[in-house]
C-alpha cells in the first residue's frame, strides 16, 4: 500500500483519482489544488507517489514537478492531464516524471502504471 498525494485543481478529479487509489488499496494522504500547495504537502507528508495535473492556477504541474525533483530526485510523480500533447509529455518525462496518463483516466491504465511504479 502506497501513500499518495493527489494534485488537481478540479475537486471532482481529485475525488475520482482518490477513489480509484483507495479502491486499489492505497492511502490518499493528502490533496492539493495547485502546485504551490502540492509542494508544501509533499515536503510535509513525504508520499510514495504523487499524481499531478498539469494545468493549474498559481503554479502548474510542470513547475511543481521541477521543484519536487530538485528536492527529491527519487520522487515518483505520475502526470495526469487532459492535455496529451507530445511536448508536455516529453518535458514532464525529461524532468523526472515516471509516467503520463491522459484524462479521462482509465482504471486499467492506472492499475498497470501503479504496479510498474510501485512494484
């Protein structure tokens, strides 16, 4: 069972992702609605995995990922975004994201990705 921080500006997406994770036996230790809050909660909660939206107010997911990776090179960040653009995928992976899931999120994809990332 992994401790997961769910980051998305939409409360309904946090609920959907959190629900999937709980159903799979993981613990949602925190939620954040933007990158600024995500950084604070990452440092405080030290989760095993972060699900990170890209498009958010105040600080987007790419910038939050960049900051998390500066703090913890071993961080496991799974990007989740409706924006499945090649450029964003490449940038996120080059910054250290472990994978990228395009919304709408499919449960089977989440299951296979979590098994690969968490062992």
